[in-house]
C-alpha cells in the first residue's frame, strides 16, 4: 500500500502494555457472559444486555519495537481510509456515519463484550462499537495463515469495520431478534450470510481505496489470499482434518473470496444483500 503522507485516524486507542480482568455480572442468576466477535469465529450479532462490569487494570511499561510502530501507523492509515469511504457511502444514502474506535492491545483486553486474549484474533464488539486488534496478528497472518502483506492486514481491519457498518445499519439487531426462533444449524447459516456481507463491505472499501491510489500492484491478491485463508472449510481441514458444513459460521474460502471481490467490483452497498441472494 502507498502509505506515505496519508492521514492517520484520531480514533485509535492504544492500550498496549495494559492488561487486567473484567467481571461481567447481571442477567438471571448473575451468569457471567463473555462474547467475542472475531474474524475467525464468534458471534457478531449478540450483545450483552442488562449487565454491569467492574474492571481491574494494571499498567506496565511497554516499549514498542520499530516494526510495531510501523504496523500501528499502517493500521491507523487504513482506519482513516475506512472513515473517509464510509462517510461518503453513508452520505449517498442520506445517512451519517459514526466512526468506530480501534483499540490496539497486546496479550488481553477488556471490552463491552467481555475479556479477550490475543488468541481470538481481531474482533469487533457491537456493545461499545470498537475494533480490537493485537498487532502480533500480522505475523500470524504470514506464518500460520500463509497470507503475507500489508493489504492482507488491511482486509482484516476492513472486515471488522464492515461489522460496524452492519451495526449502524441495524443489521445486527435484526439478526439478534430472530435468534431465539432458530436452531443452531439455522442460525449458523445466518451467521455465514452476516460474515460474507462483512467481506463484501470490505471489498467496497477496497474499491474506493483504489480510487484514492492507496493500492499497489499485488495488494488485491493479498486480500483475496487472506480471505481464502480464513474460510471455514480451510480452517476445519487444518484443525481437524475434515469439514462439517452445518457448523460453518463464516463461509468457505471460495465464498469469502467471491463476496470480497464482488464488493471490490461494485463499490456500492446495494450489491451486498447476502441474506436474499439466490446463491452464496
């Protein structure tokens, strides 16, 4: 990506070097609920309602490496680009876009959706409308998922911003309202449509980002490689040696690539109705 001289976002919250534990109480019998919304798994349509939380947080000196600071700058540039794109896209619809906050952390982090370790990967929490990412995921993309490149990381961020767009448009609430009337298998299918739509929205961002000369040769391929690497079928084959389609919650590698590319070609919100698509 062509990052030099580009605007960085003011909506980045740096919690690196801070850790702690959040205890979430409330609900029937004071049940503790921890919900994580991730690129690789989790349930992005559920919110924590009627809860209270107390947080203990310790701060330790944190010295970022030069590589980490470079990554942090790249992430901030990508976030700024999504702000510009979605502000313009919402304006076309007569709507106002509300910028999310991106939280940088290492090891573990507290959110309105509970406590997460860096092992869950990047995630978006509808409860506080924040994205959370441990920059070590950049290395994981390259080494574990074989998806190197800065634009692969940009795709990850754009996908999570896609969930924020869904939240602002009311999609998350609609999905949650139907949850109690569905079996687990039925709900998994809805989850797949939700995730593929977030991939489509990431593609819409990439379309507009190309128009601002942010993309370089090979960037699109990096994003498509990353989308393929986190398909349910690919991850299940790697993890257990076989696939269980009824348990898919994010879509196959081919589906994730296809919907990202559809968004990239379209450049509009209108083409991303995965819920009524005749075929995914």
